[in-house]
């Protein structure tokens, strides 16, 4: 591509002529303005081609969060239906467990993150003791789970969850 001819403003800022698709002059802009839009577009462009890209990982995360919050319907600790979070038991960095249905429950923001009396993040001991008692079968799965590699692509995880989530609209 031919480099556009540049100009300088009085303050010595680089200026670019902006042209339309047939090359007619439309505007003159600073480098920042002329390229900001293009850069933003580039940054935002999701990498849909790669089934293991962040784009599909984010899609899988949102679909999983919807699943957990719909399944539980309320904070399993206090019953609140407000500010529900999808709280992971094993951390999300453990990819093989990240989207396992036994590895998350719905908790309100307070009981997920903020309460020193009871929240997973601020008082994990209390949380685990409660969890073992509240969901003994899930606890058994959690306690005996062995970490292997994630056997699906992020895209496959997402597509599976999307199907499962159709039940909430039925
Ligand atoms: Zn709660």
C-alpha cells in the first residue's frame, strides 16, 4: 500500500489526509485520530478462527456462568437471588476443571467474595466446612478429582454448554 503523504501542523504534529474509498480527500487528521479507529477495530477483532482463542474461552465462561446461576437459582448459602456469581471451587486456571458442572456453585457477591464471616474468598475454611456438609456428593467429586489435560477445545466447550442452556428457555 502506498504510504499517505503526511503534513505537519504548526505544533509539528503529523497530519494525515483521510480519503474515501475512491481516493477523494475527506478530512485531515492527526496520526492518533486517523489510526485510533483502525487500532480499535484490530484490537476488538475476535479470533473466531482459532477454537482455542480467548474469544471462545470467554464465550465458554459466560455460557458456564449462565448454566451455574440458572441451575442453582439462588445463593446456596443465603438464598438471595441478587448479584449471583458463578463461584469456582478449583480455580479457573485449572483448565480441565474450569467448566465442570461440579466445580462451581451460585453464590451472591457477598458470600462469594466479600464477607469475612462467610465467603469463599475471605474465609475459605468456613466455606469448605459448609460446602462438605451442604453438597456431600459434589464434595466427594471435588475431593477425588484428578487433573488431566482439557480434552475439548474452548469452542467445543462453549457449543456444548450453549446446547445445555437451551433448557432454561424451554
Ligand atoms: Zn449469599
